[in-house]
C-alpha cells in the first residue's frame, strides 16, 4: 500500500509538471503571435565573424518556416522596422558550451528586453565546430514543436500601458512642444522637428534619429537615435530622456533642452 501511495503521488507530480509546462508554452505562443517580424542578429557575442558556422542563417530560415517575416540585421529591412523597435522580436543565442559539449539555448526578446520564449538546451558532442553548433541549434529549436505563427496583433489597453510605465518606472510629464526644439547631448546640438505626432532628430542638416509616437502611450516614444534604439519621453523641465536597452541593462541618456 505504501508503494502504491508513493507511486500515485509521483504520478500526480508528473501530471502537474506537464500541465504547468503546457500552460507556459501556451502563454509563450500567445506572446509570439503578437509579432509578424523577426530580426536575427548577423553576429552573436560569442562569434568571431558574421554568420560563423552558418547558425545565423539557420535561425533565419527556421523563423521563416514558423511563418514570420524574417531578416538578418545586416540585410535591407522595411523602414517601419528601422524606426520602430517594438514591432519585431529578436532571438538571442546563449552559448554555455564546455570543452567536450556544445550547448545552445535560444531566447526570444521583445523591444524592452523581456524574454517571451526560451527553448530547451540543445547539445552536440561533435568535434567539428560547424557541425556541433548546427546540431546543438537544431536540437534546441525542436522545442518549438508544431508551433506555427497565428499572427494576432495585440491591442494595447490603457491598463497595459499603465503596467508598462510602472515596469519601466517612467513618470512622463506632458509639455508644450513647438515645431522645432533645440537640445544638446555630448556637446553637440540637435533639433527636434515635429512631423505630425512624431519627431525627427537632426544634427545640423542630417537626420540622425526618429521618435515615433504611440497613440495609447501618452508622451512615450519609440526612438532610434544614431545606432541606438529604445524609448524616450519628455520630463518636466523639458529635457528628453532616452532609455537604451543593451545587454539586459538600461542606459539612461539625457538630452538637455536649450531655452
């Protein structure tokens, strides 16, 4: 009787773990279905050159098979993807290889650095680096199973925006904006030129950035500034704050308004 009771308990644990895993997978799939674009880095941190071992191209083809419109970041992409980092997702490869085993995990992140989905660890013991990295990546990608994109754009609610602002600790302040505003950053002067609900950022006569407004995110902008991307917002003194997400950390830049 004791053994049977122990077996029943173990069975219940396995069933519970299966249910939890299923629910997590369903939640992740729902999160991925909110995007139709994927931009794959052409070179990850552990790689010594672009598309080393062919794994970046392999990732691109995999997401195409899943139903996403997919680009490498060194390919020509639609303008909307250049100026808005929040309408696509990006995979990141985590390399935890040892001397004898190549190990890769895929994480998929949104524009705020939040992990939407992570695969299991793929492994290979091949002595050939190219074979090993491809085998490990393919093994990891099997975690997608039979998933195929069912694109369902997310309609942000006021509650969603409030939650986002709370997570990012953003306290926005509506200010009076003119068609052209002057700012300084790193001893350089920039012009914010209003274009409808958006702004272009100019250094002398060259456009070096774009601020894209989102209707429901009052006073919060998706920003591309030179090679950096993040979110931006005006504060009470008129300065423009730019939050750049790099390597899982947030860098805060301040563009000072010139009166």
